[in-house]
């Protein structure tokens, strides 16, 4: 059965995409740790990032870097955090998260009910910064 990310990539479930190329997508997390929290996800469904082909892993980091630059240009934050945990969904994904403190990089602090209009506005700002 396809992962939820594959279903989003295939258009079966909506997502707030800010990047889409032949190798990966980037979309806003629906349970953000901070506004602008973005996931960079390979189109190939591979559970653990250590099993990705090296060129795909490298491409994910390149896109994560570009996303981080867009976040820094649009979101007031101290740093941009980067994490690959892989416990929530068995499909590699890189979290790119604007942060004020290290403590914010804790999934217990995720916003489980973000406002759709705020997510839409953030996606638009990040898409514009990536253009």
C-alpha cells in the first residue's frame, strides 16, 4: 500500500506544495513545529533515508537548502533546523523548520490544528521566495 506521501504526490490527497521536480517535492507540514515547517520528500518511496541512492539523497539536501533560504527570506527566526527522523511515515522525508530555540525542534510541540488560510498564505510566500 502506498504511503500517505505517495498518495499526496500522486494527487490522491491534497498537499500545499512549494516545490516539485522530477526527483522530489517540498510541501508544508500539516502539523508544523513552527510556521513554514516544510517537508522535502523524494518521489521514490523508500522508508529509510540511508537506503536512498546517493544522488537522490544529495538532491534532497540541495532542495532543503533552497527551501531554508526561502524560509530565512520570509520568516523571522534564529535558525533553520533540519531533521530526518522517519518514525511517523515509512517514506523518507526531511523536515526543514524555522526555529527560535532548540526546544522548538520537538514534535510534542506540533500545532495539530493549524489554520488552513495561514498555511495557504505561508505556502504562497515560500513559493514566491523560491521563484
